[in-house]
């Protein structure tokens, strides 16, 4: 989950950087924002690599591939915007932002939402399975405790009879001896 959050944060920061490139007052400031965007792209790629190792089902892999494709297209459009902004071609920048750039942003956000939604659903399925397992474990433990109590109760009755019968016979014999009867059978 942390990798998806890192990707989402990087994407949002890249979007802010693109805005800053467009609004930069000089080409030098625009280049500074472009450099920051490239660093954020590297963070995004690291988060993607890390997340790729944790994929566990086909739908997650499909959503991740869609995200990678969407981000690649988004990054192509962001680089176009960056180049045009550095060249101070504001009209061309706006054309990209409202055209292909907007489509790439929407596709990226849609892919991120699909990935996040799938992770939430997969997490809920795992949670539900864990709940079933925990409930089964509780049932097993309660059953074993009840069986243990019944066995302990039966064993205590058996042992108390084994001990009390000879003591009872000894008492009977002692009473007979006191009365003068020496036989104890």
C-alpha cells in the first residue's frame, strides 16, 4: 500500500510541477521545475518497481500494467509541456494541456483509482478470509477446552474413587477391629 501511496503522491507532485513549469516567469525557473519533475519521475519509477514485487493476482497485475501505460503517456505529455514551457511557447503549452495532456491526466487518474479500488477489495477479501480462519480457530479452541474440562472432570471422579474406596474399606475395617471383629474382606 505504501508504494501505491508513493506513486499517487509523486503523480500529484508531478502535476503541480507541470503547473509551475507553465507559470514560471523565466525559462531558467521553468528548467528548475523541469529538473524537479524529473526527480519526481525517478521516485515514481522506484515506487512502481517496488510495487511490482508485491503483485499477487491477475487483476492487480492488469491494473498495474494499465497504470504504467497511463503514466508513460502522461510523462510523454508532461515532457512536451516542459519543453514548450522552457521555450516560452505558452499557446502551444495550453493546447497540449487541454488536449492530449488532459486525456493523459484523466487516464492516469482513472488507472490509479482502479488500482487503489482493487487493493481495497483485495484487502477486504483477505480480511474476510482471516475472520473466517479466526472464527474457526476460536471454535476449535472452545471445543478443545470443553473436551479438556470433561476429561479433567471424569479423571478427577475416577481418581477420587480410586483413592476413596480403599480409604473407605480401611475405615470399615478399623470400625470392625474396634468392635472386635478381626476379619476384613
